[in-house]
C-alpha cells in the first residue's frame, strides 16, 4: 500500500496557505480513491516533519478535513479516512453541495480561501 505522505503535495512557493494545500490534496486523493476509506493518515507531527511544515499547520488541515467529513479522528488511534458509504447520507450531501456553492461564490467575488473560511465560521457562530 502506498504511504499517503508520498501522495500529499505542498508547494512552498504557492500563494495558497500550506494547510489549505494539505487539505485540498488529501480531499482530492480521497475522492479519487488514491487513499482508500479506513486508511489511517500519519500522525500530525509525523506528517509535519515529512512535509517540512509546522505541526499546527497540519493540525489545522486535519481539523478542516474532519469538519468536511473527509476524515475522522479516533483519539489515540489516529485519523482515518471516512467511508462515504457509511457516512450520514442526504444531509451530508446537501451540506457538501451548499459548501461548493459558497466556495464558488467566494471565488467569483475574489475572496481568499482563508477569508471565506473566517466568514463561514462567523456566520455559523451567529446562527
């Protein structure tokens, strides 16, 4: 089995924040099937060292992935890719579609991903 670390791509010269690159890379790998459901991802510290990133950067990416339903953290057991077949169906799909629409609108407006996330968090907190 391929080590997920070798598949995750981070470009230090990119204008996209490193945590967002990790999040997007893992999401893409999971959706394409290159990282299978139930695969255990590396520990935050290990992935940070392997990618040359700060542990907080990887931790934030993992939090974002968990919030999106891509992975789940099982305490000391680690972080695992969620099996889409066992996740909570329709509500999650509708939420994912709403998130895609929000992301598309933010891109149209020229809002940075980081600012878009801040706005979404604020809206959820208000609501």
